[in-house]
C-alpha cells in the first residue's frame, strides 16, 4: 500500500479497499470502504465514505465513524476499520434504519471483532452499538472480520464472515437487534486447505429468485497480487455451496486448492489497456433489474495503487453470474448505435482457475445467431481459440471499451468444465 496518498478529495475511486455500495434516500449512491492509508498524510480513520450520482464519478465525503469505536479497539488493538458492510435494515414501523457491520483487527491475527453501528441516514451520524462477534487468536480457529449480510426466502437476516484460517461461516442475526440469534460461530460454508494458507475471505451471498438458490461470491489468494473472485451456488443459505463443476467449497483437497470455486474475475489485460491484478473482496448490489459487482483492484504496472471498480453482472441461461470484461461507464455509454452480430473476432480472457497471475487477452472467434445493441441476450456461444475450442453457456451485452473509447459488444460464458471466458469485440477503424 502506498503511503503517499495525496488529498482525498482528488481520489475518486482510488484508495478504496473492500467496498460496498448502497443507494440512499437522497438518490445518491454511497460507497463505504476500508479506511485505507489511515494515519498517513493525515488520512482519517473510521470507514471511508464516497458518494456518486451515477456509479461512475465518486466524491470522497470523509469517514462514517471518525475513529475505531472503543469496544472494538480495546478488544483487537486495531488502528483502523476494515470492510464495512452497510445494509438497509427492516423495521417494524417502516422507518429507515441503516446497519453498518465493521471489522477491527490487525494483519495475520485472529484477535478480531465485528462491530455494529446504526444510523437513520447514510450520511450519518452513526452510533456504535458494540461488538457482534469476536475471536481470539489463541482460542478460536475462525476469524471475525469481513462481514456481509443477506436475507433468506423467509426474510431472516444472516451474516457471512471470516478470513483465512478456518474459512467462511454464516450465522443468523436478530431482526430486532442486529445481533446474533445464538452465541455460536455458525455453519461453515467455504474454506481452503492449509497448503495455500487457507487463503479465502471477503464473502458475499445473494439470493437469486429466478433459480430459487443462493449464490456465494468469495475471494481467493492474496490481496497484494493474486486475488480472484470465485462463486458457488446452494439451495439453502447455509449451504452446501458448489461450483459449476460440482465441487463442494467447504472440502477442497490440497491438489484442488486452485481450481475449486468457479472463477469469474481475476487479473487480466486487454490489448493496449491497463493491466489489472488482484481484483477481489466484492459486494453485489442492484439498481432495478440491473445487478452490479463492486470490488477493489490494483494496477499491474503500479501495484501499490488500488481502486474500486464497478462491473455489470449478467446471468447465463444456466443461472451463473458472470461479469463484464470492462468497468461500468454508465448505461448510455454501454449502448451501441445499432445492433451488432455476435459472430466475429473478439479479444477474450480465459479465467483459468489454476492461473493466479495476470492473464493476457487472446484473439478468439465466436459464432452464434445472436445480435444485441447493448441489452443482455443469453444463448449458446461457439468459441474458437488457439488455446482450444469451447461451447459456452453465454450472455452478450454492451460495455464501454476504454481503449477504443466506444461502446462495444461484450460477452461472458462458461464452458462444460466450468471455466469462464469473457471479452469484447475487436474494434476496426
């Protein structure tokens, strides 16, 4: 992490780690994130807040809490707050109440705490309500950080949490208090073997009514250079979660450590573009019928620099969530002037699950009787590439190509082995 951060008002989405995005009653989008670089150059502590009118341009607004609340600080010794999860909480009288679940810890330690703060408005003021779950390094196998909240079919609230060590757990929360219903660590839903240091964290679960199942997003490996986002699905919120190849995310053998979990985003570079490494610790949010994934990422050529990116999530006919190859630039920017045929030449990335480092895009050819001007169209895609051919359960959609500086047709698809491809059409002058 760079210790030379400059003026936060110039950051935009830079220096945002572990982001989550929600929409306020004032119409603005709010991004909450780890207080990256807190303490350097006068950067404040206490969960950073940004706002945006369009999910593209972000303005730094300061911190939600201004400090590490005393109970969490005394328990963990934390100097800053990590991975704030913010959710509109259901209330009996319909009044607005926001819950922020924040993490307090230090690197490499299981002496950690997830605390709760509440507010009537996203802009605050936020009031600390104390610790929801805490762990001790000498006592506990799991680690109380990286909270995410979701609701099941019946409207019950659940908190997903955990980082490295003993994996990802899920525990039910009281709708009245936001605290745990029972004093337990909860069910295990994902973990990784010791030969990769148990490297898993930043989990997030969404319910997908179209398939009546739950989708787990989770990050593998190191936030410094090899992060990737993996997914698994389950019929029940407590699991078991399985990837597209049918592997259970709680029980990977050592030899399967790299390949279990369907990889939907990793380090990549398109021709002439910026190389991105270590995309991860995502959350998912919706705007009407549109689904978005927000994550942080580092620049391959300047890895101490990191930023938050937002990407559209599109769903295949088989119900798999796949993400745009390019960051979101606004709906109008992703709409083509006229419908385009899918059949043709593309730049594409194959997200080989065993490849932890940056993957360079390759030229591929697609054949499909599909056309789109930017709207998502699901269907079978026949792909031909030097690295091999594949039939994909795919979806095509519009995206903004930052190199061509134009709207292009993009695609994402998953092959019979559960490997994901994504890319955009080559632009000819």
